[in-house]
């Protein structure tokens, strides 16, 4: 793996060691840039969006909680932030999960990310998404880079979702999903595959 592992904890990276503040700052910067979903904006605009949009505050609180969760002193603060995020946005984002930079939350209501989830960079999640286990302590997903998960979709159990794949709205993924495809249905099945090689320079 490239040095992306230092900042983003790719989906195949099992590292759960405490994050440094520098790495956390990099992740926050990548998230806020991705949340703009368009041309870069200035610090003033970002502050205004943090003030008025719950989904922006949810991303920031998730990263701060992820930084704090491994410390004896910081853990209570991390859990408090997680609880306040749930109360204020409807999203339950467990701080022990590991998601790479560029996280985009389209909407937060009903969003659940389990504590053992590992995901790559530029993950996009819509409302009502569940990333978790099929039964207690049964394992949780490993998700690649540039994955989009649609409204109300669930990815459950110790399965892998390949890079650049899309999980359609309402789908329930119980098995591995290959890279560069779209899956839909209950249970989810591949309905479309990429016909051309991905443009590695496109983001």
C-alpha cells in the first residue's frame, strides 16, 4: 500500500492503533473538502456550513471522537460526542470504526456505522444506511475506495466491497461485492459492471 495507509486506514488495513492529532487534522481537511461537492470554498463558508448543517457537524464530531476514543481521559468525551451526534443528526457513528479521508454524508437520518467497520477513501453514504454485523460480534464490512451506498442500503457481516462500486438504494449486501460494479436487491446481486478501465486520475 502507498502512504495512504498513514492517513486514511484503507479497507484492508487492520490497524486500530490510536491516531495522532496530525492524521486527524488531515482526515478532517479531506472530509470538509469532499463535503463541499464542488469548487473549493473559503474558511468562512465552511464555518457557516458547520453552523447550519447537521451533516457537516456529524463528520467533524466523528473525526474528533475517533481521535479521542483510545485514551483513558478522552474516551468519555468521544462517547459524549457520539451521543450528541446521534441526538442532533440522527446518525450513529461509532468512533472505533476507521474510514479514510473524503467521507461524504449526503444525509444523516438513520445512518449507522458499526465500531468494527473499515473503509477506504472517498466513501459516500446516504440516509438510512447501515454498516454493521448480521449478529452480535459476527464481523463487520471492509469497504474499498470510492464506494457509494444508496438510501436505506445495508452492508452486513464480515464481507468486502470492492473499489468504485455502488450499492443501490434499499439493497442488502450479505456477500462480497467485486470492484467496479453496481449491486441491487435483497439480497444484493450484481446488476451492472464497468465496461471500461477506471480513470485513475479522476476523483
